[in-house]
């Protein structure tokens, strides 16, 4: 699982540097904003709790004083005093007298509201220890019932409540206190908290706060995107210049602008210097190959003229074929500078003639090679195919005592097998046979100055013909190298 996590993250992350930098900056900004919001919300709630506790005690002390006052009045004077208070515009509390407890529709549960009710109730019991139970609740103005006759707050004259309980246009929750001052007489008091909107100020997710945070976050994100784009734009130009140089289209690529950060300017200068050095090296190499190919044509021409003087026709034909092949290689030298193979036009190749020359050359060198004519032909590049088969034959003769070449037809293909009678190849070594400069352990001492097996070049040539090269140990010993070409 730990190993799969980096691969999964690599798939999920954007592939471009712009995308990754943007993602990291946005994620960091969001995490920072979230942490700051949590800290701010915690501090805000703690502050609101302290303020609500202080306001609760203030309201409770005022209520306990009002309750003592109404208890001290004769019953006949209470209604008269309440009427006078209403005509005067009221006091902190809206006061009413009822014969029973009036049910109140409470607001939805809120931790701060519950804390206020608990504090007010505890303070009232502390100030009035001998009083009956106190009934406390918060209610919304449009649902508040003020009388046992089902009289709602909205039914009362505005002069009685507009400066005490009603706030326009945004209503606030109302604290209702009811207690029985004597049997059959209930005192009903309603009031707003000193901070009527104490429940809203405690909410960190209020729309105005969220809108402000959203605007600030959007502004910072926009600046981050602009900065990241500004930083990565020169890198895109560098990538395009490198791609154009790698594809041989350096003349079409504009020079890199030396603008931006100091690091990019240094990188652009280093890349431009590297490009110039490589270009000079390529031009020097081209001139070298032009000179070599030009110088080789003169001795090849002389050898062709001298071969005409040979009396033995068979020997003369052998010389002429070798000189034609050498001339073709010289003519393709400049193209070999840029490619790994000589440019040839595909033609019909008679395998008996091509393989016969390889076999005769090997036998003249004292090697034992077995071969029988097959009469098969393939369409291929003659010199390239000869180079690939010759490489396999050279390896077979070097690592084995003798070699055998077999050609057979298969459905839709022609198979050419080169088998040696050497020790074969260890199974763990097959994976590295096609790598450059690889030599087998049992041939390292004999081939200490060599460049390796060259199987990678042979496989590239075969695959360019639409075929495949298969290496496997023979069941009777030695190595089988099989070339399959389209018929």
C-alpha cells in the first residue's frame, strides 16, 4: 500500500508544473484560511459566551428587582401601575399579570441561549431564594403569546411594545420570565437582551462573514494564479525550445528571452550556450564525414579499375560486389550521421545469394558454417539486412565452435535461424542482451577490446522491416537467434 500511494498521487496530480504549483498554493491557502477561521470562530464563541454571561446577570438582577417591587405593591395597584408604565412607553420589561402560566413557543435549541437561561435562572434563585419556580424561555416576536387569553404580541398596540420588544426590520429573540408572585397571580415579564442579536454575532458562518471571507479568498487565489502563471511561462518557452532543438527544428525556434527571474535568466543563458556548442559539434561532425566520404571515393574508384584487370571472373565478381557495397556505404555516410542505418530503397532480396556470401566469407576465415539453399526471397533493404544477419553470425562464430543457418517458410513469414554450438546464455542474462556494450561473461576475456554483442542494432534493423528477433537457448545446447520477416 505505501508503494502504491505515490503512483496514485502522481495520477491524481496535474501533469503540468503550472497545475501542480497552482494546486499546492490553493491547497495551502485553503488550509491556512480554514485554520484561521477555526481559531477565529473559537475566540469569537468564547468572547460571546463571556459577554452573554455578563448580560444575563445584568438582566436577572433587573428582573429580580422588578419582581420584589411588584410583590410589595397591593394587588389593586399592580394593574394601575402597569397601565401607567405602558402609557409612558414602558421600561426595560414588558409586564403583564395573568392568573396562570402562559405556554411559550421557544426558539430552536441553541447552546448560547441555553447558557443564558441557566445563568438568569441561577441569578434569580440567588436573589430571590424564597420565590417559587421561575419559568424562562426565548421566543420569536411573531410567535410570542403574552396573555392567558391567547393574546399575541402582534395584537398589542405599537406604543406598548415597539421600544421594548420589537426591532425593525430584523426581529430578535425575546427573553420571557414568568413566576407566581402569590397564588393565582403570575407575573409575566418579557425583554430583549442588551445585545439583542447575541445569537447571530456568535455564528462564524453568518452570510456576511462568509461573503467577506469568500471575496478575500478569491482575490488571493487570483493573485496566486497570476503569479504562478508568470513564473511558469518562461519554463514553457524553454520546453518548446528544447523540443524544437531535439527535433532538429532549431532554426524555427525563436531565441529564449532573457527576462524574468534571475534563475531563469541563468538557465536560458546556459541552454543557449549548450545549444550553440552542440550545433557546432554537429556541424564539425558533418564536415568530417563529408571529408571522409570524399576521400574514400578515390581509392574505391582505383580498386574498381584494378578489379577489371583480374583474369578470374568469379574473383572479379566478388571484388566488384564488395566494392559496390563499400561505395553504397560511403554514399550513405552523411545520412548515417543522423540515423542508425543507411538509407536504402527496399528491394527483393534473394536469401540464398545474401547468405551464401556471408557463409563463403566465414569459411574463408577458417570457420565452420552449415547452410542449405532455400530458394526463398524477402523484400528488404539489402545492406541493412546483411548487417543484421552478419552480426548474429559473427556472435555465433565467436561464442561457439561452429554455426548453422536455416531458412524456412512459415505462414505469412520467413524465418532465418542462426544457431551456434556454444555454452548458450544464462536465463538471467536474456533481459540485458539488447543493451549497448553488453558482453557475456564467458566471452569477456576473449572479447576484451570489443564493443559488445550489437544485438540492439540488429533488433532495430529487423523491427524496421516489420519483423522480430527472438533469442532462445537450443535444447541440445547453444543459442538460437531467429529472425522472422514478413513473407
